[in-house]
C-alpha cells in the first residue's frame, strides 16, 4: 500500500542518489552498487535488475540491456492530467537538487511538497502548486525541464513488434525440462512433446530463456514480455481500464495481470501517469491515474483490446 | 648489423624502445636491465648480449673510466633539445647489471669487471660520483618532465645514504619478470587499479608474505619487500606501480601487455577448453612458440581458439598457470584455486572471468583444496549454488564445478580467501582495506552518506581491533566481528573526513551527502528506443511537447469532479482533483485546478445538493459565449445547470447569455 514517507532512505533512494552522482556507467557498476546497498537493508535483498527496472519505470534511469550500460535521465518536473497540479520529480536527483527544492519551497507559499514511500523503491517526491505557471517557474528556478502529460508522449512512442518479426531460433534441447505459458491462468505448466504453439521457457546455459513456437512449427527468440504478448494478441481480458469513482476517492487506472510482463517503455508510460509504481492487488498490477486514451493507445500498441471495467479500490486487498 | 657490433647510440635506441616504450605511457617504469632481456633485445644468448652492451660502453668510457664523456654528451643532448633517448642509457644499463650481480655491498667490483674484465680493483672508479648520479637524474627529467610520462613515469628516487650506487640498485630491484609477478600479486590481493587508496607500507608487508610463498621466482620481490636498505624506495616504487597499473598482466620478456587466457566450458558435450581474446586486424591464425609449437590459434570472431585441441586443460595448468606466446603476443592463465565463469554473449557458452559480478549467474570451478570450505560457505550464505557431481568426470583431476553461483548482495559471511579474491570490493584477503559502500569511483575514497564502507582486516590478523577518528569526536576503538570484517556502514556516518587506524596503517576516506551540483556528463546518454526512430531519456521524449496546461478557479465549496465549460460548444472538459492522494497525505486544498484543453474555461459545473451548479471559473472573469448554436453536449450541460446562488450580478447576466446560446436563441 502506498503511504506517506517520513522514514530513512530506502535502497532505491540511495541507489538513485548514487546513480545521480555518477551519471552513467556499465551495468556491473550499478549492479554492484545495488548489491552493496541491498546487503544493508533489513529486508530480503532484491535482485539488481528488479531495482533497476523500477528506477527505469519511474523515469529515473534508462538501461540498455544489450550494451549493458545505463544512464540517469535528465531531471524534470512532470505534471500529468488528473493529478490536481501535483507534479513529481523524475530523473537525476541529488542532495543538491533536494536542497534547492527545499529552498524554493521555503520562499513560496504557493508550493507544497510531499513524498510517498514505495517500499524499497525510491520515494516519489511531489510538488503541489497553485497554478501551472508556478510549477513552470519552479522548474526554471531549479534548472530542470517541465514535462507535461508524459504518459501520452511515452505511449505514442511504444512500438511493439509482431510475432512474425521475431528472430528464428532452435527449439529446446532434447532432454531439458520445458515450461509452457498458460494463456488462461497466465502461469507456467510443464510442457511436453510434441510442443504446442505458444510461449515456452527452458534453461539454456544456466539461464532461463523464452521461445515462441508458431503455427508453422518455427521457434522464435523472445523475451518474456514479448513472448507473453505475442500469444495473447487480440485478447480483451488482459488489459483493463478502470474509471474513476464519482467521489474521486478511487482513481482511474490501467491494470494488467501480475504474471504478465510488460515492455519497459509501456511500464514507464503507465507509471508516469501518476509518478507512482503500480500497486499489486488481487493478482493484478494497477497503474494509477492512467486516462482512457493513454490506456487505449498502450493496449493497441501491444496488440490487445482494452476492456473498460469497474472502479478500483486502492485500499481493499 | 649484428647486435655484437652495435654502438652506444644504437643501444640507446634499443634500450629506450624496450624499457621506455610509448606503450608504457603513464605507467611506472624501471630500468631493470638483465641479461635475459638484453638477450631478447639483441637476438643473442644472454651472455653474448650482455657482452655486446658492455663492449659498446667500453669503447666510450675506457680506458680510464671516462664517464665525463658520457656526461658531456648528455649535457649536449639536453642543450640541443633532448631529441631521442639520452646517450647515457647504455652506461646506466651497465651500472644496473653491476647492481644486480653485486654481493653484500660490493657494487664497484662487478662494475669494474663489466667495464674491464681484467680489472680486479675495488672501490669507486674515478669520477663515478661526479657523473653517474647526475645521469640518473637526467633520465628522470627526460621521462617525467620532458616527455611528461609519455614513455613511462620514472621510479628513480633519491637514494638517501647510498648516494652513488643507490640509483642503480633501485632499478635492479624489479626486473621485467618481477613486474609480471608483481602484477599477479596485485590481482591476487584484488587491487582495483586507480580506485583504491594505496597504502605503501601495507603493500610492502603483504608482498613480503606473498613473495615468500613463490619460491625461487619470488626471491627478488621478497628482497624488495624485506630489505631495509630498500624500504623507502620499495614503498615508493610499489605505490607508483600500483597506482598506474592498468589491471593487466605483462609479457615476462618484453613487459608489454599480455592477454588473459580464458577457459571455455562447452555444454554439449561438457568440455573444458582454452580460448584467448583476439583483437581487431589480427591474422586469421597464429602459430604458437615452443613448447606449444604444435598448436595453432585459429580466429573465431573476437576470440582465438587453439587447434588442435591437443592443448587440453589439465590440472597442472589450473594449479600452476599456463603461458602461451606466438607472433609477438603473449597469453596467460593465472593459477587460482577458484575460477568464475560467466556466459559470454559471443560464444554463448561460459567463459572464465576475473571477477564475479553481483546479480549475474556464474559457474565456479574450484580446486579440491578449497572445495569443502567453499561448499560450507555457500551453505552458510544460503545460496542456491550446488556442486554438479555429473560434471566432475569432465573436469581436470581434482577440480569441481559449482553451478548457479549467484550473489545478489555482499556476502553476510566471510567467504574463503579464494572467493574473496573474486569479489573485488568484498573485504578480507591479505591486507587492510575498505570494502563495499556506495563509492563515487571517480573521486577516490569518497562514499555517499548511507553507503559507507566496511573495514576488512587480513585473515591472519590476531587482534582485529582498529580505531576510527574524525574531527570533533574522540577516537573510537572497535573490534572486527564475525571474522575479520567490521560493518562500519551500520553507523550511518555523517559527512566528514575519517581515518581508520590498524597496526600503524591508516585508511582515510570521506563521507559526503553529494557532490554533483549539476547533472554530470553521461546523464541522458542511454536512451530508450521507440517508434519511428524516436527516443526517450526518462520522461523526456523526442518530438513536440505538450503546451502548458491552463487552469481554472476552484470555487470555495470545493469539488471532486466537475465539468469545465467554455464560450464555444466544443469547449467541454472533465476536471478532477486527485482526492485519492488525500488518503495518503491527508487533506489537501486546491485554489485552482489544471485544464488540458485549449479553451477559456468560463464555468465549472459541479453537483451541489444534487443539482448541477455553475460557478465562475475563469481566472479573470466570465467570457461571453461565442455561439448561439443549440443542441449538443455543451448545450445540454448548460440547460441542466443553474448558476451558483452567490454569483455576482454580472455573472448571473452572463449565465443567462449562455443559456440563451444553449437554446439557440
């Protein structure tokens, strides 16, 4: 559950601060820094790629997994529709920026700041202003960019490839266990020969890999997200859009099954609508404040049909 | 021309190319002339090569030890712009040969015999003290000042008491093969080049311990580390070499960089073999030198593969190391009891690497000597890694394969030394060091608050106590816990300078809240690719951006969701306030709300006591309607609403105008 934060910095806070001081680098350095910091957390250490994926979804960093490099994103103040002039900080974020923000807030009664804890991910820092002009002035004062409606622009950027464009590959080695993605439960079951078309997973060289078997009997290399979306293409029961409640106590939202992976840019687009990482409730991943147009664009880019459904309750489990 | 006939000018060039090559730019270099290296320079056997050098020098300075001639030639060389290497190199090389063969403190005897085999005299030759020390200083000037380190940084230090012979003795202390061995020592202790605080005394002590275990080949390093007369020079030399080391090993003869020989574990069938990194513009094959002249390296993309595969990986190679050379290149496998392997994206098989990376899956090949301790540590650590018994028969005798070796974070328990050496920034090993932490690599020993380092003490220390000092506080004495690592990080050190003292060794580091006042270079350089070649860096997307939204006044009664109406029929927008945020942060007040459609919002329609009620929402006043077209959503919304009861007279009149426009009148 999201909650206001007053406590110690999280792993994500410290890692974002460190990454902002360094600027960019090799994946190994970020991974090591995450390992160093995670080792001191009282909770079970999380894998570096999970921490990095959260930072990327929040718009703080970009990671090129092929080249194994990362960089912190340029700092910005992002305002999304439906957030009531509550903008949030994204990208580069150091102590000096935090101090400049504090100084600006002290001088201006039209600005109010609050942070929302996100577990071990970096806290979301919001600034509420009396007008859009005041937010723009603040961004200029902080020497950072003002970004409006990031979700829409990121959604327009999503370019999902079709299954036929995926590279061909060999099938699973003969005697290794293979799992098959279940398009109904979204889980994984033991696959057996002869393999039926769909998404499969097996270990290759000690690492889990994913392959799609198409109707022609050809295997294709995919990552987990692309593979799941390829086999769920055209479905109307995967991505749902939830309208806002009448009293606005429950925000509009986009949801997807928790077991379905989404491409990184889609994650970022959906997350940027609120500046908050998705909630997990009833087996679904819920992105808050995503408007219907953005949700439709994202679903369409992924080859899915968006379903409009009931309001979401962010409190009840 | 045979090297036997080389004059001193030729020798000068040859010696400069070998010992002060541009390939050593920025590195600490020594003029460690020895017969073996002279042999490889001259293409003669060692004794003949040494004699050829001495013959050339004799022709210049003998009879009569006319060192003044070399002195004058060097002065002229410097006066004329110091073009090319100094003419003193051959003479200085001979003094180094003398120093290498001196016994006790008898330097001049060997020097005299090198210059004149019939000279059985003792004592300093005439004018040696007038010229030789100056020639060494000129050489240092040439390397460090005139060339600015482009051919190496001289390790010629003032010799203290041994003012005449000290220079030569210093340079003889570390020969080319010793340098290579020294770099192996650096790798063994996990020295991270250019990132660590170099503690000369600590390095020298650790070298003494390590060199002792190297037998005959480590004798000179042992002397360097333990000879009191070399203490000052040794610490300066070791510190210089460590600071400028690039992390790579060296060919034992030329001193040039050598490439690591890697293990390749093929999966089907399970087989361990050798590969070596191959640079661009390299030929498609390379014949190896003896004793492996029956083997050829065949190009396979960016790797060399040996053919025939008769060059097998056996237990002796793994335990003692393996050296290959061919076509002027060298490759080394360094002996180690634990060898990590990681998936190589080119080979798509597991290839040995120097270090384990956190968060990445590895295999671990371990020797029987450490198998039990490694497995025990894995169990204590709760790792999923397990020895694969089916792989054992495919491994060299006495070696075992551990699969699924994966570390998410720094180990909670002290690993075996062999594993510590693989973890880079992990602690322990053979020396006191800072480990872990959120280090700002480009700033030396600077750590970000919340990510302070831990203190790792040598495994062999008996009294693991140390003292922490910082300005404004009394020193704190602590004892290392759980073996030999102390988690200084748990104390959340505030910004400041810190010093950790242990056994006379002082480690200094700094804690900072942050350094970067502006985004450093590199921010935004990695971008996420999207449609049509456009990219995003964080939330910033290529292409046109959204204009700044407008705003409207929020009426005193407040609202949750409302509808903004403008002067034209298409001017309709739902406006909402994120009340759900109040469930997190507590009540928030809004005096205005943002609007995203580009029209002048005149009215805000909100439900009041069940009836849609219009409030004046425009920041500067109500705008008259621009159309009188009836019907449509805009018209229905207006006709179903009433103006707020506290509206001004002007607002009431204008509302009437909107109603009329909505009815089409």
